[in-house]
C-alpha cells in the first residue's frame, strides 16, 4: 500500500512513493517549495487528489501511526574558559 506523488518540474515529470498520507503530503509540500507544479497525490485505492484537494486527503488515525523517534539527550558542551 503506497501513495504516489506526481509533479511537473522544469526538467519533466517526477513520481515519488510514500507509505502514509502524512509522508505523501510532506513530499508534496517539498516539491511545491522546489518550484514544481501540477502536484497530485494518488491513494492506494486509486483516488487522485490535486493540490487544491489536499485538505480532503484521508489521514492515518493517530492510533495507527508509528510513534515519533526519540531525540537523543543533549550532550554537555565543553566550556571555552574556566568559571571564576
């Protein structure tokens, strides 16, 4: 099950695949910021969503999403000079 993201850019057509709707939306936004246009997301069921319809794209329920990756703890920073 994957979502297809299709776009037109200055060098031609692009197609990317993502596993979730959230990842597909993120990629679509990246392509838009990079100057691509005519961006469409196709669901695993075959339904096409043009950029004007992205708000209607079904999202993964919160219970079904993978938990966020834990951030590593901040490492101590070396001091540049001794404290007086």
